[in-house]
């Protein structure tokens, strides 16, 4: 039995046309369905995370309320505690710019004393050491020298061109007056 050509074309069309329709219309629809299911799962995950946010916010607020009094207590004397560190940094940077070497050591304070004292020693050229003292006394950190002495090199070192002038000083850093900001605002005034 032989199959006519028309029947063969009809049978091929009968199988081929539904396959093409399924491939063109159904396959993208199935991909859209899979994508929609994935988006729905993502939305459920985000929704569950968002439902936790109010409890996390409340927990953070409670932790902040516990931390705030401790922080305020610790930072109450920030200006008084920070000023000596800023002054030490200023002394070292000024000395470095002038080609001097300095060493700073805190002097033990008396009980109830609001000023901080440092022992300053160093070497350099006489004119540079004088400039250093002038910069520190005229600067913004209210540095005052209680004792200051320059020690000239001995005659044998001077004659050979060696030996630097040494400085020995006691530096007084008073407590920061109220209304003085430690942070300098470029182009602004720091009157408090």
C-alpha cells in the first residue's frame, strides 16, 4: 500500500502545525509563568524581611537609648581631653616644618588641676626654635610656656660648625574655655 503524496503532506502538516503553535505560543507563556513564580517567591522573601524591620528598628532604638547616656558621659570632657593631643600634634608638625626635632612627655598633674603640662625638649637652629616658640604661643591652642631655656652648644662644637641649640621647656595647656570649637572650619569663623 502506498501513501499518496497529499496524505503524506497532510500528516506532516497535522504533526508540524501543532508543534509550531506550541513552540511559538506556549513556550514563551511557560517561560513567563516560571518568571512570574520566581518574582512571587522574591516578593514573599522581601515581605518577610520587611515584616522584621519594625522589630529591628525597635531593638536599635532600645540599644541607642541604653548607649546614649554612656556616650554623653564619656564625651562630656572631649574638648578638655582632646586639646592636649591636638597641641602635641601641632608642636610636632611645626617643629618638623622648621627642621627641629622635639620630644614631648606629659608631666604628672596635681589633683583638681585643669591645666595639662608637658616637658618639651629638642634640638635645632636657634632661629628655628625661636620661631617654633612664637608659633605655639601665637597659635590657636592657647599654649603657654611656664619655663623656657635655650642651651647653646659648647665652644668646641661651635668652632667646628656642629652642635645644635637645645631647648628645654615646660608647656602649659589650659582647659578649653567654653564656646571654643576644636574643629576649624575653612573660610568660617570659630567663635563658637
